């Protein structure tokens, strides 16, 4: 009964992942590179490294959702039609391991504002900060959709299937 809702949610989240990986994070990385070009301060290396580490964590998070979570949720929707059962996985595991990838954006903004001296980079710095705030807000919404919509709906379906199989 929740099939269309879950399909729409998963489709939306997958599209967000594509946007983040292919557009938003590369844009932010480019802004950081432009600031580094204008402001060759030693802290820029720290900011570059911090961002690269953070972005790798984000990629791992998104790949996990795309390759494990979403296929499992879609499996639950089509359980009567599927023969391949994911080995010992449940939505509870996803709920317990779901992390907020937007928290480190706060740290990155602080690094930029507190520790990087301003040179001739105000314009690009504003673009970067705006882009970080925008991404942080978008990720918060994204996370809320996963936590408050997708997970509860998937848990209901999972519980229904578990009762049928008992």
C-alpha cells in the first residue's frame, strides 16, 4: 500500500545523491581550489585535506545507500516477486548506522571563517560559504526524509513480511 510513496522517496534520494556527487561537491571543491589560488595560506592545505576526507566519507555513505539500502527497500516492495534474499539485513541495521553527513560542513565553515585569513578572496569565499550553507540545509532535509519517511515505511513493510513468514 506504500509502494508508490517508497518508490518516489527512493527515486528522489537517488537523484539527490547524483546531484551531490556530480554537481554540488565538485562545485565546492572548485571554490576551495579558487580560494587556494588567491590565498596561498598554509591553512588552505588543511582545508583541502579536511574537505577531501569529508567528501570520501560522503561518497561511502551515498554508495552504501545506493548499493545496499535502496536495493533492500525495493526488495521488500517486490518480495513476492523476488527469489534473491539479501543476507541477514534489516532496516533496523540501517537506522542504527545512519549518520548525519552534514555535521562536518559546520566544521568546514568554521575553518574558513575562523582560521583562514582573508586576502583577495572575499567574493569566492562568499560563494563557497553560501554553497556550504545551502548544502548543509539540503542534507538536513535529505536526512529527515530518510529518518522520518523512508525508514518507518520500510520497517512497516519489513514487519508485515516477517509476520507473514512466521
